[in-house]
C-alpha cells in the first residue's frame, strides 16, 4: 500500500510541476503579447493619428492664428478673446471684421491682376478690361482733358443757364436723355427686375432715386450740411465756367428741390412696417397719378427695344413719393424750367465725377470730409486704385471675375468646396429627421427644398464656362478722353443688361461679384451662392486640415442652409408645428443671447437678429455633425502645429476666426448679432464645445442650460 501511495504521490508532484511550468510559460507569453500590443498601440497612435500639417499654407495659417489669438485668455471664460483678442487690440474702423480684411486682400489680388504685364490678345475681353483700368489710373491724361469733355456732354443736353449758352429746354426730353443715354436718374429710378415668383418674368420697377444729398431736416447739424452741399455745387458750377451769382442761385434752387423730394420719400423701414413696399399699377394709371412726367415716352426710351403700351403693368415701390415728386416738378413754372435743367445737370456732374479731372475729384473729396466731420464719422480716404477697380468691376464684371477665379480658385479648390458643401447638406438632411417641433408636412417640404437646392460655387457658370461666340464688349469705344470711354462702357452695360432680360428664360442672377466675400441663400430660387472671394485663406484651402475647412467655410455654408427654416420660425409661419415647443425654444434663444454683457457702446436687438442667431446656432451643430461623419469615413486627418489644439478644438477655433470683428461697432442695417455674440452665443449652447475644451459646468462657455431649437 505504501508503495502504491508513494508512486501515486510522485506522479502527482510531477504533474503539479508541469502545471506550474505551463502557467509560467502562459504568463510570460501573455506579458509578451501585452508588450507587443502596447508597442503596436504606440506605433499606431503616432503613425495613424492626426499628423501636423507643415505645408506652406498650413504654416501661414498657424502664424495667422498665433497673431490673431490671445493665448492668455481662458477659452472657457472668453473664447472670443482667446480666438480674436490680439486682432481686436490693433483693430481700425476701416477694417472692423475679419471678412473685411479678406475683402482687402482680394482687392489687392485684383490690383495685381490688372497691373500685371500679361500680353493679352488685342481687343480681347481681358485686354479691354485691363485697358479700362489703366485709363482710369492715368490721372495725367484725365487732368490734361480738363472740363472740356463734360462741357460737350452738357451742350448735347441743350446746355444750361449757368454756362450762358443754352436754349429753353423741354424738361421731359432732357429727362429721357439722362435716363436712357447716361444712366442718370434725378427724380426717380426705373429698372427691370424679375418677379419674385415663377416664372420670374421681368417687370419694370419704379423707385426713389439715389439722392445726392440724403439728409433730412431732422438730421443733426442740418444747416451746416446744407451749407457744405451749397459750397460743393458752387464749385462744380464755377469749374464749368459759370458766373458765381448765377451758380449760387441755381445751386440753392437745386438743394431746395432735393429737400422737397426727400420730404416726399418714406424710409424703407417705415414702408415695411406699413406694408407698402410696392404697388402694381400700369403706365396709364401712373400718368394720372403723376402727370408731370411723360411716363410712356421716358420708359420707351429707357427700355428700348421692349414694346410698351399705356396698359403695361409696372411695379411702383413708393407711390406716395412718386405723387409728391410730380407735385414738386409741377410747382415749377415752365418759364423757369432752367432751374430743373440745372438741377438735373448738377446731379449728372456728381455722378460722373469718378471720370473727371482732379479739380472735380477734390471738390467731392472735400464735401465727403466735411460731411464725415459733421456726422461724427472718421475720415476715410479711398485710394485711386480702389476706385478704378470698382469701376472696372462694374463695367467688366464677367471678365474680371473670370480672371480672379483663374488666379485664386483652382478646379481642385472648387471641387473640394463643392464636396464640403455636399457633406454639410447631407448632415442637415440627417438632422432634419430629429427636429422635434416641426410637423411632418413641413419636414417633408424642407427636405424636398434641401434635396433640390442648387449650389453655385466660386463664380456664375457663364464666368466659369464662357461662351466663345458671345461678344460682350464689341460696342465699347475707347475715346480720346476717359469720360467718353466711361460713358461708352456705361451704355454698353445697360444694353447688355437689357439683352439679358430679353434673352433665354430666367436663371438665377448673382447678387455679388466673384471676388466678394458675402455668401447668401436665395429663397425664391432655392440657390446657395459662395463666391470665390470668400473661399480663400484663412477660411478655406484644399490643403488645410479638414477641421479648419469644416469649422470655417463649412459653418458659413451651414448658416446659409439654415435659412431654409426662416419661413417656419417667423410668427404664423408654421401653424401645424408644435407651436408651444417652437415658441419656447425661440424664447430660450432670445434670452440666451440677452444674457451676455456687451462692451460699452454696443447696440444689439435680440428680436431684430433672431433669424440670424438661429442660423448661427444651427450652423455650428450641423457643421460639427458633418465633420464627425467625415472623420468616420476618412483617415489621415491633420492638425496645425504649435497650437496644441486637437482636431475638434481646431474646428471651433476656425469657426471663431470667421466671426472676429470689433464688438462695439454694429451697423444699424446689419441683421446679425455683434461678432462677440456670434461666437459666444452658439458655442456656449453647444455641449460638445464644453466637452472638447474641458469647460467646467457653470463657466460662461458652459452655463449648463441649453436651448434645444436644433
């Protein structure tokens, strides 16, 4: 028995030793696997994680961010200062937001293009564009021509008493010539615009003119303003050879006429409140209401070769003004029509000053400086090259736009921007299904509008793909004086505009030039427009980290798309929606923005900016969702070196950059909130912002309570 037990025990000890050895080997193997796995994780993290982008465009962007931002500011307390603080300390009134800085860069790009010594083919569109700009810049030649080219124009209009060489003119004949041949509208403005609803047929519109003296009697320092204008008109008359006493008499009557016209005109805001933006009538009815104007004759001359009859429908924007304007004209005896003639010619001279010699330029500059002083504005001097670029853009916009796009916005850039928009559009489509306050019918309507939306990126199609057979500038004559060239370009532009309305069926017409920085959404056409001038560094570049492009350009795109919902957010716009829920969220949004304190001198009306605030709030949500979805589908994301920001933090940094601007200078006509609120308002309502920047609950950028509109 003992032997049996001993043998069995020995076998058990051997088995135990073997088990211990096996376990040891397993532990060693496991530790080895853990070590290898850790090495692999380390390698994977450092090779497959976000890599720094060190290309020239990225390094330039890093330098911009470091220059603009204030690293000493706490992002959870004041993210606006964190992103824009250093820029604000050196800000000037001439460039009070980051978009205006970009606009300035684009103007310099245009200047470089126009002043380059590129050998364009003779009489090509590009050659004429450059030739016009250089003629505008040739101030020596313009000064050498003096006032003689303008005197010839006045004589063609029948002259005026100021010069002493004139005949009693027919008022309506002069008015007809000014409107049709010179594009001058001393008493009313007439133009063609498509109707807002399909089929968008063009209709004649009658509106107030652009007053040479847009100041009313209740304006501060009004007597001094009148004296400044009187002095200005006296200078114009004497430069044209007029007798001082006659000039003073006619200038005084002209100012009195303008004052009467201004009193008859209602401000646009007042007309909106009264619901009197426009009224449909006919030429015959307008003739009865305002008999001082020969409406049919003037409009036929203006819109030739369109066939017009007394029954032609037209749209009048301020009917009360048109009646008052007719009374002002009718109160002038026909024997003193020379006063009306002088008033119209003085207005024409003011309009043509950009094409006149330095004496006229100085007179207008002195007036501007005096008015800025009287109205409390800082004096702004616009250099000659900027004025010439503006004129070149007015007359040669398609060609100058094509030249700008070719120089600054490659096919790759356009494709990348279009793909970015598609990502934003898809993100909004997905998010639309989650909105709680919208009813199913409105949801489907918005979804349809979103899916059928057209996007125009960079420039209009006719600029990107010009028709070789189209000859836009063949009727432009470069005369011996710049004024003659200017007038020829002006007539050519009016004729091209008319041909556009009489040509193929209506298509969306851009409201901005390709080099401008303003994106917009046209609700009537369901078109989103993003000009090439906006899709430039520091907001967009194909070589940027995607976080930058989604946070900056992507948020701008999302903002425009959010305007699809404007019709549902206005009172009574969505009766089938969950009205208590919607009203509660809109009230939350308004109170959220009102909770922020603004710098001294800032003005802000939260209800005035409600729709834009809602679009800002939604834009951040949608752009971030689009970026996160993009990250799930793509690898190889990069970051910017030296900033210490993760991709998600970089997204919000880039969003803030778009909004940088002087917080206490808000344009009264601007429907957006001040820049500081466009940063703090949406981001403090975004839980993901607080999470990625580790903002404790209760800090200004993580207040805890969030509105749930989107």
